[in-house]
C-alpha cells in the first residue's frame, strides 16, 4: 500500500485527524509532499470538519515552522504598525482566536481573527461550506458562527501577555474582526460592544459590514449607515484605556456599484484620521460562468481564484478614489507571489489570503513570500512600500 493510500485509509478511520498528526509530521514543511499527498488526502474530509481540524493543528503547534527569514525588502509599515512581511491570514479561518501563534509560525506577518459576535451563536445550519476543487474556490455560508466576546477576550488577553516577552519581530500582528449577532436589535451597539471588549487586545480592529451571510449586514455599507457606524465605533475606540489606540479598518464587499465605492471612499476619507484602512474585499455573491465545481449553485460567499480579478479591480478603484492616502488590505484569490504583487501594485499595502491555504497548506506563506521578494527585486523595488500603487504611476 502506498503512503497516499495509507493516509487515505487512516483518514476514513479517524475522520481526518490522521492527516494532521501523521501527514504534517512526515511532510515537515515540504511543499511537494503537501501538494501531492497531504492536501489531496485532506480534501477527502468534509470541508467544515477539515477546517476545524486545520485550526486545531495550528492551535496545538502541529504545523511546520517556516524556514524562510523575512528579508528587509518585505518589511513594511502601515497604520503605524510594523510588519515583518505584508502577508496575512484573512478573517474567517481562525474565527475563535485559537490558532494565532501556529499561523504566525508558518510565516504569516499578521493574523486576523473573527468575525467575533457579542454573544455566542451557532451560525447557519450545516452543511454550509462547499469546495469547488476544479475552480480552487470555496463557497461558505457560515453566518458568523462565533464563541462570543467573552471567550475570544480571554484568549486574546492570554496571547498578549505571552507575546509581551517575545522580541518585537517575533510577536506578529493580530487583528480583530468584529461582527454582529443575527438577531441583535442594534447592529451599531454590537460593534461598539466589540470595541469595548476586545479593542485593547488586538493590534487593529475591523468593522465587517460585508459578509453576505448575515441578513441586512451589507446594507450598512450605505453612505449614511456607514458614517454613523464609524462615528460611534471610533468614539468608543478613542476612549479605550490603552495606548496606542488600535487602528480601525472597514471591510467591504466586491459586489459594489461605482456609486457604492464612491460613497464608501467619501465616508472613510471624510473620517480620515479616525479610519485608517479598508479591507478589500470580502467574498462575492456573484457566480462567474467559468465555474465548474458541482457545488457552484450553493448560496453563500464565493472565495478563491474566481474572486481574484474582481478583488484586485476593487483594490485599484479604492486606491484611486482615496487618492492613495488610505491603507488598503487586498484580499481575494491570492495563491502566489504574482497574485500578491498584482494587488500591491494596484494599491494594497498589505495582502491577505485564506482559501489558497485550505488547498495548499502551511508551506504556502513562505512560497508566496519568496516569489514576491523575487518580483520586487526584478522590477527594481527596494521595499514593498515602493511598489504600492505602482500601476497608477
């Protein structure tokens, strides 16, 4: 029996845990082994169970430590924060703040946890996650499943205490993505409560008003609603009993009209000094005709390769509409250094991924960073920051 067959057999018996505990140890960061054996076998497991197991593996440190040392060319500064590299794990993977250290260990420069809701909630009924393997994509309709503020607060507090003893370049940056409860009578109050409870325990905060899986949430991207929300969130942030105050970012959808984008740009620029950035973008509710996966008709947000060009175009639009004066985090379809580089040249100071990690595993961050380093040097840039918005010049 081949090694792949053994892993498949163990997977069927142990529900996927064997791939993590055996496969990861055997792979030890080898990209080819992950690509050809571990990840294909892992995809035999139900996608939500695979997600949970992957989070647990990272939480327990059962992931290989990246051997790639971030070079100075990848160091960057944004929103007053120092990043050893511009590549981050997007919100949605580590929803409950369990796997932060493990993810940083694989080479991410920052990790965004959440979305976190004030009260615990189960989210939408299962099944709610679907692989579109042929498209290197995922459709999810999790619906903000969350353990709630109290549990995440305790985990962030413990992590912050331990990180204080590490050298600055080993601490990593932790963002906290805030959401609302499905049946909450006041969405604004949910975000305000999130700032109060978690604001001093993250390096930055994200107002997520763009998930397609919570009824009415995306309506908060409207000009008046967003302005009112930002005003109250920032006022609460400014009263936090910690220094420095965490930067506030807004996460937007890719499914926006030109007028929507102009309104959002006007609001965040009007609040400049209080809103430090925009995360571009969340998942899409559109379905490109090119999709081949059998689950392409499922409702929810589509992420991965089919989102890449739409996301990059929105990065470019928002960079132009904000005159290059607002930090943009580009996310959507990033699976290579070239993908990251395209978002950076379109106007992103930082880049996030999630879906590609689900397909390629822990070696991916180092692979992307090596490729990005080579691309920057090839084009004569001495830093990531120099390349930001290069397509507009």
